């Protein structure tokens, strides 16, 4: 454990060098941040739950043919993943108006959007993750046209699959954030889904009560975040101690 | 004059009903605003100059086949235009980083962009003209896919033409804002260039000295805005008192 080289410490995870070249270990912390780390705190047990939820979702996504970085979960807080070159975009998929878009466009929070909406934000803490359009992405070459095509196509499939998965357990998938990365194979590269999918980067509302089961509880000082994350894991069938 | 019905009073212009159905009169005021009207002032003679510059540019653009709302200038401060249904987007074309994009993406003001960049902002004073992407435009149906295609194609041609026109008089076209509108012909509609093109909505820098010849002088309290607007008109050959 102690001999592993740390590659990066982020807001919610630490990356370590993996056992083989081209692999890394994602360690899930309990640290929680919001508003570009202006607000900081801890959600007890979050790392354990997010590790488990992200494993579950990435595994299910790979079954429908979405290429992902996930290799296997190693222990309570760690998973082995393929190292990739992260594309510096946060890809946000929205089904329902909430958070920044409600404010920005004057929409009612909870209003269904006329269509599913994909947004791109530049992943830059210094610049406060500004929203960008495909024109900026092309202009600054943050991703190629082909990569953007693949990303949008994957984002839509992921949204459909996850909407179904959560609907089955009475959860409304309001919106979520994805990160993608490049892996190289000789002169070629392809795009895979990276990072994590968890209540840290999804908005998940109980279908019947509207109760928030995600990081908005922390962002908005609502309390009950530990229980909310556990409830998502429980409904996904991940709290029985069995291995999936 | 006094019997005409006023249709709208905006920040820089007043619209009156035109002499025939489907026409309106744009009256150019000397009022200047910035930062969504948080800053207000007057630039003496601006209305006269912008009316003349906009006439000049729209006329030249129609010669290269850009459809515009411009019919004819009526007098010092007024021009007759075709009434259209304004598409609620501010279309910004940028060649060089300046203003909001420099701040937002951490670029040096004056840095040439890798490529010409088109941006879209929702025209909404209440929402402070938020930047939007084609995904939002499609989602909320602010413009159709075909209209966006036509708008982007026209914006690029307008940029090329205006870059040349200003280069010829030693002015660098840094960026500018356009508005487009729909005119209906039975069941069909097409997109035409509307509003105005003037130092109010272009960034124009002297090629040799870098001197700003546009509304940034007002936004940034630099003084000399009247002289700057006049200088642009003078270089365009519009101050000789002749009619083009
Ligand atoms: N497969 C991967 N290869 C390389 N980097 C990754 C991979 N998956 C995720 N990352 C990056 O690892 C970091 C995860 O840590 P996190 O705490 O989420 O960081 P941040 O504060 O930057 O969001 C992120 O910067 C993410 O982009
Ligand atoms: N051909 C046209 N038909 C209808 N409206 C137009 C036309 N050209 C411009 N407009 C609109 O007229 C108004 C011009 O006045 P302005 O002072 O620029 O207003 P604003 O404060 O809204 O920018 C703008 O709202 C613009 O969208
Ligand atoms: Mg992260
Ligand atoms: Mg205007």
C-alpha cells in the first residue's frame, strides 16, 4: 500500500499507479466539495458507496457495449481502471431542469426539458468550469470532431440505459456528468468512459416523493446525505454484502 | 413624424411603424449602454454615424448576396428596413480574443484565436444574455436546424467580407455581434440579417497602433468615443457629405 506512487489527488478521489503499465487505481475519499471547492466537507462512507455504485454502473454499461476504463474493484475504496488521457470536458446530460441551467435560462427546477440536452463544460478549476460549445471545442482542439461524435452518441446511450436502470428502482435521473478519456493503440486512439458515476455527479430524485438522493443534499445544506447515498446503493441491491 | 406609431424603444434604437406593411423605421439614438444597461451614457452623434455605417455595411453585404433587412436610409438618424421576426440569439463572431471570452477562457486579450469562432447568446436582458450552444437552441426551438445552418454560413461570409473591408482601411476586425430575423412568404420563411452593424457591436482596432475604435472606449471609460466612431466613418469614406 505505502509503496504505491500517488499520481494525483483530486477533490473526491486519489489516483495511484496501478500494478501494470497503463492501469491506475482510483481511491474513493469521503471528501465532498461543491461550488468549485468553495464549500468543503465530508460525507461519511461516501467513498465506499461511490466505489461500489460506480463499479455497478460501469459494469452494466460495458454489457451494452459502452467502452469504459473500469477493470475491477480491488477493495472497499479502490478500483483498478485503465489509465487514459482525460478529455478536458465535463459532459452534462440533462432530462429535467435543475441547478445551473434552471437559474441560467429562468426555468422552474423540476420542469422536464423539451428534449434531453447535452452540455459541455471545460474542466478547469481555475476558470470555474465555464460552459463551452462545440465551436470552442473545435477551435481549441480539446477534442476532435470524431471524438465529439462518439462522446455525444455514448452520452445519449448512457442516459437511456441509466434512466431505465434508475426508473426500475423508482428514481428519476434528472441529470448527470460524465468524463471521457483517450486510450492509444499505436497511432490510433479511441474514446472510453472514465472517472465515476455516483450520486456525487448525478441528480437522483425519488419518483414518488421527489426526495433528493444525491449531492444536492450537501450543496444545499439539507442534511441526510449519508442516508441518501446508502438508499441509492440499497435500491441498486448493493448493500446485501454480496458481490453484485 | 409625430403621428408614427412607436413599436419598441431599445437601448440604442427606436422602432417605428413603417410607411408600408412589413416595413419599420429604425431611429438611431445617441444613448449608449454597457454590461446589460448597468452602465448608461451618451455618445454625441453616435446615432447619426451608426445609421450611416450600418447603411454602408448592409449595402455592401447585399452586393455579395447576403439577404438583409435594409431598404434605404431616410435621413440622418433613420433607416427603413423590412420588419422581421427576430431570432432571439446574438450571434458573435470572433477572430481575436477580447472581452468576455478572454476572461472566461483565460486568454490574453489580443491573442489571435486558432480559428474563427462563432458563439450564440440568448437575447434576454432579464437573463443577462447567457451563452448557449446549438443543443440549447434545438432543445428550446429558438431556431430550426436549417436556420442555424444558414446563420452560421452567413456569419462566416460576413466575417470574411468585413475583415477585408476593414483591413483595407487599416482596421482589425476583432469580433462583432449579429442579429438575424425571419421573414415569411406564405408557408415558408427565410433568414435575413437584421439590426445594425456599427462600432456599437464590433470590436475594431487600428492595425498599427492597436487603438480601439469602438464601444470598448465607453465600456472601459477610456474617453474619445465620439472621435473613434467618427474615425471609422471617415476611413470608410462616409464623412465627405456625399451619398456613398
Ligand atoms: N481512467 C482514468 N485515467 C486517468 N485519469 C482519470 C481516469 N478516470 C478519472 N481520471 C481523473 O482522475 C481524477 C479523479 O479525481 P477527482 O477527485 O474526481 O478529481 P477532480 O477534483 O479533478 O474532479 C479526475 O481529474 C479525473 O479526470
Ligand atoms: N428588421 C427588424 N425587424 C424587427 N425587429 C428588429 C429588426 N432589426 C432589429 N430589430 C430589433 O429592434 C431592436 C433594436 O433596438 P436596440 O436599441 O438595439 O434594442 P435592444 O436594447 O433590444 O438591443 C432590437 O431588439 C432588435 O432585435
Ligand atoms: Mg472529479
Ligand atoms: Mg441592440
